[in-house]
């Protein structure tokens, strides 16, 4: 195994092979920088290119028109996905719900549904949007096939229309560039940026690619904060991530990334839910991480977040936070062992700003935690024959 040392984060990443095929296990590196390290560095440029590609007429505008037509009929928009793509689907639902409200449809139903559940019970009406990085996820494609059989209009956000998911859909929003690791970071970012571009079309607004790229870049700079958090989490036997509002999709994604990349058992709790029964299971070997970037209801979220961290500290838990600059000033230093402060991005729609602000920090924390624990995040442990066999058993 070797660690590559040359990588241009501004260069375009490879797209899907032609003919389409799912990716092989990434090459193994015995030390940082990992593929995950490179992909985090690449995200600002990837996002800028994607915003530019989706700004004018084309699939993003077509999907926006389908979303508007669906909500004007009083029918729901349902977004489906699995794993990282499920969390991106949750983020997409937040982004599109705000966009249709901004367009004057304040009673529209925009929701995310786990793909396996949607395959068993497809929506009875409306538009179904699949989210799948490579376009080959079996459960997501089964959900799209079931929705098609039920007479629904189908769209998909994926790397290429040549993928299996692309062949099912009426509208394909292509993200074009592939993640080079299996602990997906581009796979989380790309559909969120695509959703923000679609949302801008829905609300007749615009999406500033430089603002998006700048926000993502700002989240990569505090490596010291990420390393301090990683040091605090590295010896924990369990990690609990808490969040509320638009931050909930990021909270779930952080849990998945920690488990994939550093193998620490982790769980997500809604902020208020955490304090209603789960605290007795928390102690000195537990770490608690608060995400708080949503500017809607900020005062109330900050108050409850402060109380949650204080409660966790009172029982000896290690605590950390990813929080906006405004929020950071309201959290006393002794409430956390480490924190990353993210930008506000006041010019972006509220859910877009919150969700994008936490993308790179949560990934950076994961990557540094993997370093601290001596794990390679890229193959998500499938370089181990036992876990490869487990993956094969789950798939076949």
C-alpha cells in the first residue's frame, strides 16, 4: 500500500465508465492523505462546476418545473435514497420544501422516504426523486421501479444517465463526477448541490457558485479544531450525534461516516429526543457531538443545545460541536472539548446554508478521527476479508 502525495483539488474528477459499471474498491493507502482527504479538498471546485452546469436550461430546470407542477396539483414530492444518499435525500427534502414555499406553495408536501420502505409501499401520487451517487443501489432502483409501476413520474439525481437508475427515470440530473473513495464525501455533497440548483429554479432565484464553494472551503480550514475533536472522540466506546432542524440530515451523515471510516459504534438523536430518556446510557466513555448551523429558530436551538451539552458534561461525557460563528459565541468554552466554527452564509437560503456549512467539517472530523484511531476510511473496512464477506452476504 502507498500514500499518494500529488493531487490537484481543482481538477475534474473522473466520471462513470462507459459502458456504466459500479466502482471497484479504491486503491489502498497506508497513510494519509487518503482518498477521503483528497475528496474533501476537491469539494469546493466540484461544487462550483456543478452549480455552473445546472444553472441554465436543462435537467435541473426540467426537474424544477416537474416539482412546481406536482405541488400545484396538490400532490407530494417524495425523495428516496439509501445510506449516504438517504441523508442527501433528507437534505434535498429540506431544500426543496423551502424553495416551493418561497415560490408561494406553503402547504406543499415534500418529504424523504427510505428507499427500501418506498419500494414496498410506493407513493400514491406525485413525483418521486431518487438519489443515488453511482446509480446502481438496488433498493433505490427498486423504489423507482415500484413508483413507475404505480404510475408516478420519476426523476433521479445521479452521476450519469447511463446508470441503471438513469434508465428508469423521466428526468436525470447528472452530477458527472465520481467519488474516489467508498467513505463517500462527493457522494453526499453532489446531490445536495444539485438540489440547491433545482431549488433555485423552483423559486426563480439563483445559486452563487462562488458562495457555495467558499462556504465549503471555509469548513476545511480548521484542521486544528478537527484534530482536537478527533482526539476527544478517539477513546470513546460510543459516539452520540445530536442535531435539530435542517442539521438533522448532517447529524445522520456524521454517524454513518464515523462508523464507516473509524469503526466506532455511533448513533443519531434529535436534540430534544436525546434528553428524553437516552441520557442515563451516557457516561465517561461516551462522546456527544452537537451540530447547530440552522439559523431558523436559532435562539431556541442554542438554548436547548447548551443544556444538552451541559447535561452530557455533568455525567462525564466528552463533548464537541460543529456550530456557526453566532452559535459559537453562545456556547461557553467549558461545554466542549473541541469545536469547529462554520460560516453563516446569509446570502444562501436557510437550509442550503446550514446543510452546506456542515458538509466539509463533518467529513474533516471523520477523516481526522480515522487518523487518530489508525483506520483507513477509504474501503469502509471491506479490505478485511471478514467484512468483505459480510458485505457479500448482505448483497447476495
